[in-house]
C-alpha cells in the first residue's frame, strides 16, 4: 500500500444507496435510532441486529450508516471500501464498524478490515468488526426496542421504578410495587432499553422472575 485517500461525507447521509431488487438475498431497511431520533439504514438482518445493539448502548450518541468511502492503492491498483457504520460516543470517541459474520470473512475481506483499521488508527478513531449477535440478547433487545420511544417514559412510574429497584428484585415483584403492571410495564421496558434499569439480557429471555436493579 503506497497511498491513502480518506473521503468522509459529514451530512449524515449514506454515501451510497441501499438497493432493492427482485431476488435480493439480503433485506435492507431503516432503523429509528432512539439515541439521535433519526433513521439509520441497514443492508441485512445482521446489520440491523448490530444497529439495534448500538442503539441500546447508553454511551452511543449518533450512528451513521455507509459513512464514507475509503480509497487506497495496493501494489497494482486502486481499491475502495465503504464501512457499514460510523459511531460517535458521548465524550467524543468515534468508532468505525464493519458487520460480517465470522464464517463469512474471507481472505479478501480480512485484508479490507486490516486496511480500514489502519486508516482509523491514523485519524484517531477505533475500528471494530462485529458478527452475529447472541441469540438471547438479540431476542430481548428486539422486545425492548418496541418500547424505545421516549413516550414510554411516564412519570411518576419511572421515578418509582428507579427507587423500587435500588435493591435487586424480580421484575414482576418490583412492577407490582409501583402499580398496575398493564400501566407500569411499558415504562419498565423503556428504562431497561435506556439502561436506567439493568438485567442480564444475555443470560435468559426476559420473564417475570428476571432480576433487575437500578444502574448505580
């Protein structure tokens, strides 16, 4: 590699489109990112699951899909790559994320990821290649994502839930201590999504006996 050229489009729009055509093997779409209240594109269910995981991270401030073209020259020709996501965190850190399942990383892909990681290092960014999200975690987040909209943060239920779960207790027990579960559960699920309440979301599917506590 003898030359670098990094082009970053900062408008927040993807630098290339998300194609849709008959016989398409992947499923593209838009995810409403609750952290920034914007729509972020994805090109596969795998990308969507990882985007959902980013949205559930309270440290994430903004995600941009297909954020820039990276150009480089190897021994014989110019090459280029568009990473899947650029992530900005509270505090200013930036990460570039490529999504590819472990069993689908071929030699050429691995080389691209190495080049992308090196380019990120040069500009002070982090780079991650992520794959399949744990099945239990993904299932729990898909459920909780249905309550990610701020309209589910209802007072005084939110404040009372934070107080009730100061000491770890079962989900149903704490919920009933606040009020009618039909009214309280949407707020409880929203607080789990935002990270104000925490549980072992990768350990088991959410149920009435799941142990919850308020984030310290």
